[in-house]
């Protein structure tokens, strides 16, 4: 699925870019760039040193060949003076070869000198560029540090930082809980004033208000029935005492007592 894979790749790259951006320290990045430029400058200096070394080596060889030319010229003259024309010719032939080598070597020395001049000019330009970069780097680092400090101070003062935001949320939760507790306390006081808690304590296990009213009604009916029964019993007992002979005297004695 090309579309899905492309989308996943974009998401992964965006996440990685965000992480890198968060982890990147501009001061460290600038210092690293400055270090790399110094390494390039050192490479240019080593190149100049290599060219100068090669030029010096050719110049030393050039001096040796020049000395050989003088020597061969002297030998040719001496051989010719001694009547040895063949020997003089051989010396002159060697001199001619040495002169050709000397011309080639002189050309190489000139080319090396041009390379040295070019590298020296590049080294000076690169040095000036690096020095300008170093000055700008330090200025940017100072500005970034000042801006970073200002952001921290502003966040702490305005409470928009992560830590201050957590503190603000904790404080808001504490305020909400306090208001909730005050509302609950007010509700309890209102219920207590209305006598709701007395009614609740009068309830039996598993009873609600309707069960309580039914239980009280049943209890009142039982009491009324028992009271009527006792009245009936007492009424019948008093009638029997009046009709039975001999009961008046004990009754009178009990009354006197």
C-alpha cells in the first residue's frame, strides 16, 4: 500500500524531526560547526606544507643539477683541451640532458609555487571567514542564552511554563475540592436542621421511610388492641365483685387499707 507507507514515512520523519528539534542545542551546533571549519583550515595548512615540501625538494634537486652542469661543462673543456674530442662530446651530451631536466624541474617548481600561492590565498580567506563566523557564533550564543533566560523568567512570572502549569492545575483542584466540601457541609447542616438525621437513625436495618411508617402504624394498632383488652378485663372483674356475697367486706377492707 504505497499511500499508507508514504504516510507512515511522513509521520515517522515528522516525529524524528520534532525530537531532534527539541534535543538540538543551538550553542552546541554552532560550536560543532566552528570546530569543523577549524579542521578544514588545518587541512588547507597541511596542503600548503605538502606543496612547500615538494617545492623545496625540487629546488634542492635543481641546485644539484646546476652543479652538474658546471661540472660537465668543465669536463668537456678539459677533454677538448687534451685532444679527446669524443670524451668532450659525451660530457656535452650529458650536459644537454641535464639542462633539459633542469628546464622541466624549473617548470614544476613554478607550478608548485602557483599552487602554494593559491592555497595560501585560500587559507587567508578561510581564516577570515572562520574568524567572522566565530564572532557571529559568540554573538548568537549570547543572544540565545539571553532569550532562553528571558523565556524562563517570563514563564515563571506568567505561569505558562510546564512546572507552573502543574502548580496551577493542582491549585485549581484544591479550590474545586474546597468548594465541594463547603457545599457538602452546608447540605449536612441543612439536613440536620430539618431533622432528617433523626428520622434516619430511627429506621431499622434495611428499612426506608415507608417501612418505618408502616411499622409505627402496626405498633400503634397492637397497643390500642391490648389496651382495649385490658379495659374489658378490668370492667368484667369489677362487675363480678359487686354480685358475689361476702366480697363487699374484703373490698371495703382493701379500700380502708
